C-alpha cells in the first residue's frame, strides 16, 4: 500500500474530502492516460467510503486502525480495476471489494468476537422464528420476532449478523445519494472478483427492467422486510396479487441474468 497507508487515529474524519461524480469521471480518465496524481486524489476522496465500511464492524472488532488499513487496500484495488465502461457509480463497484478485503482479513486473523450473550440471543431468536413460521405458515420479519420477544429490532439484527444468519440478498449495506448497494453486491468469488462484478452489474441492470409495481414490491419484500400481507395492505391489493407479482419479478430477474 506504500504511501497511501492511512492511520485512522490520525484522520480527522470530518475533514475528509468527498468527490462529485463528475470529478470522479475526470480523475479516472486522467488515471487511464497515465496521470498517477489522479490516483492519489481518488484514494483521498473515497476514504469516507472505507470509513463507512469500517463502522459496520465497530462493535465486534478490537483494532479499528488495522481494519481501516485493510479497507484502503480494497479501495486501491477497486481504483486499479475500475472502468468507466461499467456505467455504475464507483462506490457501487468499490464497496464489495473493500468489504471483501476486510472480511478476509477478519476471517484469517480471527478478529471478530461474538459474545456469549449475542450467541444465546441469536439462538433464542431463531427458535422463536421457527415457531412463528410454523404457526403462521409464512415467513416472518425481524420486526415481528423482536415484537414477539419484547426486545428492540436492532438487537435482533445484530445477533443474527453476529452468528452469520443468512440474510436477504436485497438487504442494503450502503447508500450513495439514492444509489443503494445491496447484500448481493458483497458476495465474493475469490477466484474471479472481476467476473463476479460483471454478474453484479448484470443484476443491477436486470432490476431496471422490472415494472414500477414489480420493483416496488421487490424492494418492500427484500429491502424493508415486509410480509406479503403487509405489502398488500399498504398497496390496497390482495396478498395473492402481491405473491403473483413478486413471483413474476423474480422470474424476470432470473431470465435476464
């Protein structure tokens, strides 16, 4: 990483620069033509992106400085591989690579700590979820589980994440001026990250082919974690209609991919 190494303790995060989309494009064009000063500005202008990813692990990691450094490695890799032909925001491209570097580092160095209290809460929540699903004969949201257990939904989200519970592929992990990055964008193929990124971009493009109603229902189901019944009540249609539209949208996404 060389001269681009950043000490988190020495960074005034309130003064980190943020680059506009137009400036980012100018810098990538300059970098492509061989102007290495553009790379330095791109790194400095995207450190807040790294910081945002580091904060996701703040409650489970002892050494935040090391993790920030590793995130910067992912940022530099993203800058080296990014191409304006991708037609996506740089942040959408970079976040999976930054998170990938962090997660590999955490896994290899076993830095993540999960408390016994969190584990116990997660197992209890999973039992409650199974019981509710059997009783209601449908999927249940984290909000419903939290209500049933009489605890804050944030505690449910945290304990599930801590023990690696499978989440929806459409759960958001980052938002850049309305351009959301979903959990599906994080899924890494360590053997071929570039090929994976192409698949991610294909999925993003496929989402744009959905009708407004299909996209709305997909976002409510997988972004807001609403049940089909809740969506039906909110949209003023039947649960059966919601089910048909959701199924049609998922089929369209699979076909386009």
